[in-house]
C-alpha cells in the first residue's frame, strides 16, 4: 500500500530544517511504502517486547544461576533496570 506525498508538505519540511530544495541532489520518491513502515514498526515492537521479557526474567535468576552464565549480580541489576526501549 502506498500514497502520494504532497510536494508542498515536502517543501515545508525542507524549509523547517534549513535545506533549500535546489540544494537537494537525491531523487525524492513521490510515494511512501506504508507496508515497509508497518513492518519496521512491528519489528521495533517485537524488539521492545523481547527486551521487556528478557529483563524481567533476568531479575528472577538467582546469583548462582547468573554465575553459571557468566553474569555478575551487578551486571544483571544494571541490565534489568533499563527501560524496554533502551
């Protein structure tokens, strides 16, 4: 699925970041592929979910279990304290 991008909108974006349209040398597409955007968004959500789950599991591993996999308690605490998007 794709849709056309309004040229006026693109001009506004380029002016807001201080780029003059005549300075742009690359070819700008006249459509945005929404299926690839959706795929990337779903991949990012999957990564965030994996981060959340693995960090939650890391909190529940005993000190002996952490030692078995070669992670110190301090490293486990540091990693599990991170937010899911980090």
